[in-house]
């Protein structure tokens, strides 16, 4: 029993997709939507995980985003969600960042489901 408890403590916390959805609603849906059929101030986040930045058809991106050569991997999403200007300097965004790593991890797990 003790060994199982120690093993469980050694495993990284698994981010919760439902919690990520709640964070999306509270933090992201001000500017973004989850499906390409919907429109918002920011680009739709459907398919964002693994997509190159600045590639949502019909959305007008800043030159810094269009020319960034950034792909939204888990690592880059963490950078962006921590400090957006560190991910793509000069991008237009009012988002200032998300301080809690657990929130970023949950949100990224949710974003992975938007296919």
C-alpha cells in the first residue's frame, strides 16, 4: 500500500480536460471560439494544437504572427500561456498570461481535444 502511494506521488499530475474547458470559457472565450464555424475577435482554436501560428483562414494576423514560424506544440503553448510576448514578440493580444502551471496544463489538454 505504501509503495502504491509513493508511486502515485511520483507520477505527474494529469491535467483535467473538463477543468481546461472551464478555463477556456472563463479566460479564452472572451476573444476565441472553439470551432471554425463560429466567429470571434480572435482566431478559432479548433485544431490549434500542432498547427502553425497565423494560419486560420479568414483571420487577419499581424506580420509578427504570420512570419513567426511558430507551431503550437505543448511547449510553445506553455510559453504563450505564461507570457504571450515571449512566444511571438509583437503579436496583437490583450492576454497577459496565465500564472498557474496547473491551469495552463489543463487548458492545453482541452485545446488538444479541439480537432
